[in-house]
C-alpha cells in the first residue's frame, strides 16, 4: 500500500471517504457532498498547515462524471488513498 504522504504534484489519488464542504467553499452549502468516495483526482499542490507543520494538506482536482477536472479542494492525507479502493 502506497503512503499518501509520499505523493507529489501530478500524482493520481482517490477520495478515501465522501468529501463534504466544511464551509470553506463559497457558493456551496456547508456539509454539501463535493465528491463521493473513490472519485479520482490529481494532486496540484502539497503543503502543510501553518499551525501544524507536521500535518500535510493536498490541493486536489477531482474528476466529475464527464472526466473533467473540477476546482481544487484541500484534503488531508487521511481523506485520500493512492490506489483505487
């Protein structure tokens, strides 16, 4: 099993769980489903939390039903997996 923490920009990932809006995305209802589990995406940036440099944050663009990449959203490592589940 590949450790998500070792992935870099351009790597393919899958949503490990359903992803919901935590209130950070304007124009989308809080707690609205953004992407169901197993949705494929690509990492566009990797960083860390300012207040916790040990916690990685991944900016991921997930595919829609037409295989088009959507707007990037922030995900923690535990919300992603490197292989399709």
